[in-house]
C-alpha cells in the first residue's frame, strides 16, 4: 500500500509555491522513495521473529471512537421532493395572486386605480444615442458625427485593451521576481526546519539507545526491574464519554441562557420601540397643529389679489395635514373671496385630491402617462462632447470641451491603471514578506508538531518493549531485535523528513 505523505507542514509549505509539474514530480519521487525503503522481505522469518520485528503486542484495545457510529437517515430524495413541491406551490400562489388582483381591480373605484405609466427608454450610452440619432434623423451631420464617435469608441477600446495587457504582463514579471526572492529566502527557513527534525531524530536515537543498552548488557536484572517503573510511558487515553457529556450539559445550559437573554432583549427593544412611537406621535401632533395654524393665518389674510398664491399654498397645506372634510369646508368658507363659484371649485378640487390614491408624474420627467415607449437621453460619457463638436465644428468651445474632458478621462484612466499595477506589486511583495515571516515563526511550531507525532508513534512500541522486559519471557537476543526495530522506526518511520 502506498501512503501519500503530503499532509505534513513542511511538505505543504514546499508545495505552496511550486508549479503543477513540479508538484507532480515531487510527489512521484517521494512515493518511490517510500515504496523502495519500506517494502521488506519476511519470507524466512518465523512468527515470533515477526512479532519482535514489528513490535506486536499480545493484546491491544481498539479505540473507543471506533464503535461510536452515528447513522444519518437517508434523506437524499427529501430535498428534491421539497424543491419540486415548493416550485409548484409558488406557481399556484402566483396564479391565485393574479386572480385576486383581477377581482380587486373590478371592485375598486376609478379614482383609486393606479395611473398608466409611460415606458421611458433612457439612452445613457453615447453609442446608443448616436445610433438613435442616425435612425431618427438620417442626414449628413448625424452620419458623420455618428461615424466619428464609433471610430473613437473603437480606438479607446483597443487602447484600453493594450494598456490593460501591458499592466498584466508587467505585474506578472514582477510577481515572478518576488517568487524567486521568496524561494531564495525560504532556503534558510526550510533548512532550519529540516535540520531541527533530523536533530530530534538523533536525540531520540541517542536517548533510547542508552535506555535499551541497560536491559541488553547489564546482568543485574533485578536492579534494572526495580527502576523499571520510572521508565514506563503513560498511555495515550482516548477522549472519554464523560467529558463529552459534560460538554453537552454546558452546551444545553448555554442555549437556555441564550434563549433567556434573547427574550429579555426582544422585550426591552419592544418597549423602547413603543416609547419611541409615543414620542413621535406627540411630535407629529405638534407639527400638525402648527400647519393648521398656518392654514388659518392664510385664510384670515387672503384677498382677491392673492387668490392664486393662496390657492397653491392652501392646497399644499390641506393635503399635508389630511384633516377632516368639515375642517376644510370651514376654512374655505371663511376665505374673503368675492367669487363664490371659485371657492366651490377650489373645495371640490381639494376633496377630489384627498380621495384620489395616486397622482401623475411630471411630464418633463416621465411623459404624459400614455402607455407607450418614450425616449430620452441623459448621457455621462466623454464621447458625447465629441459628438457635439462634430455636429457643429465651427464652435471652438465644443472642440476645447471635447479635448479637455477626453484628456482628463485618458490621464485619469492611465493614472488609475498605473496606481493599480504598483499597488498589486507592492501587495505581492508584502504578502511574500508576510509568508516568509510566517514560515520563520512556524519552524518552532513545526518542530514541536513533529516531535509530538514521533512520540505518539514510538511510545507504544517502547511501552511494549518494557512490558516484555518486565514479563521476563523474552531473551536478550529477542529484546535486542525489538530494540533495533524501534530504533529503525525512529530513524525511518513516519512522520517523514524530506530533503
């Protein structure tokens, strides 16, 4: 079996900046080294020798987590069913809404109907406006101006494409230089990590060799066994269910406290909202009272000379306060106008507007309300000034306006492009330096990680060696075989060190 050793920190760091082909070659080399070094011929060994070679214990418990199997019900078809029913339900609701809208429109009074809307087509792009002018008014001037704008658009597009490409090439070249410098700087960091791991292995080999020699060369077996207790290693316990139950209790308690806190927060915010509404109601009433006072003041001072001005002001104020019909009739009846018919028409207009739900949009903006397309042009484009100049080349100000705005646009885009390129390169430089600093800081972490994993692989083997020493069942030759294989595992076993 080939185990792909590509998940250790050193390998991940090395792989981060390699190309695809470099990663593939690197992987294949490591796989070949592992296979060539760890496939052993054991045809001529007996079972006892094999147990000593592979440090096989007489009895090893399986981890508790092995049997904690939480099965999930098969719900693969449930999402498909839910989405199908949801789509059909949405279509059903939509058709019911259409039916309901038809009934509402049939039973609604005419003055409450929504107004017809003109479909405004805004020609916001200069190219669209140019083509519209050529179609709407095909003459020599619009054709020349249109062709000029289209030619300028093509020139601007090609220029933008060229400079964008030049920027990308320049940034890529700088990025390659940055990566080269990063790889050069990482040599020292990777060397520290590599040498540190090799030093850990040498230290472990030295320590365990000295320990094992005491059991393989000293004849005072009783004295050795008296000190054996200090050599035993603590077993690596698996996470107990008791701790999981405690975490579950804490989680439930946290959820309860969270629920109580949420309920209290909702209550407090609801109270604050009601309090704000009460305050706003008082402020609103005070504003309405001031508006009513203004209405009374206009009514009191209105004369035949100020009828038109007073009509406009009173109409605005009446509609803003939305007072009762009795109040409006009372105030209009007090107007000091000689024409009673005019007062009646004004009252009828106010009451009609109060009952009407909608109003027409200003025709200068939205058209006259006819449900047909209307065209208008609000262009924010430097090419619009070129079009105006070509329509009237005798106007020098059109020319200066075009040159000035086009020049500012071109320089602005060029400056923006240069700033973005410099920013990208600087960000890549800083990122590379940050990566280097991170890798330097991670050397100690990686060494501790390596030592911890190495201990987790070796300690059970050493534990088994001491068990066999304590039992006295193994000869010194057999113990020597076990010790040699433990040392071999320390030197060549996982986690692996790559140069």
